[in-house]
């Protein structure tokens, strides 16, 4: 079994590598379910439906011109491409590519900590999973 450290994850949003600003990310895939149970059954039966998912990322706020605020905040409400490489960049390594709707950009300012940011995305359409 080979373990992969999360620090290798690469996120490219709208063509911009935002990995250096991230310290957390999630990529979820799921599907609708349809109850196909008929009379006389004691337990439910299900069929799968349309695929769906969710994506998010976040990190520490960076006030440079290419930081997350300048890169992500203007994209709220638009659809762009998200490329995710869970094992990093390199020949033969996996990557997922999908169009996402940028739903939310949030900045959090705790009194005794650094300013943090997060972004919530909704995949729109098929996910393309390939090797680099």
C-alpha cells in the first residue's frame, strides 16, 4: 500500500495554481439515489442516478497581488475549470478536471490568529479523471 502525503496536492483554478495558498481541500463525488422498492419487500432497494459532488479549498490569507482574494473572489458566481492533482504534478499521476461554479469565497478574521480564507465550489458536468 502506498501512502500519499496531502502536501503534494495541486489545485489549479481558472488556470491559476493556487496550491501555495491552500492548506486544506476536499473533492467529493456522489450520486442521486432512487427508491425502487416495490410492494411486499421488507427492505428498501435503490438504483443510482445522476452524478454530483462538491469541492472546497482554503488556507491562510495572503495579501500579494496573486493571492487568493485577487484570484478567487472575482470568480464568485461564475463557472471555471478546476484541476486537482492529489499526488502532485508528474507523468502518470492522476488528475481530475471539472467545470465548477464558484459559490462562495469567505474570509475569517479571528482575533488571536491569522486571517484565513475558504472557497466553496459546485461541480457542473462530468469529471474527467486521467493520468497526467
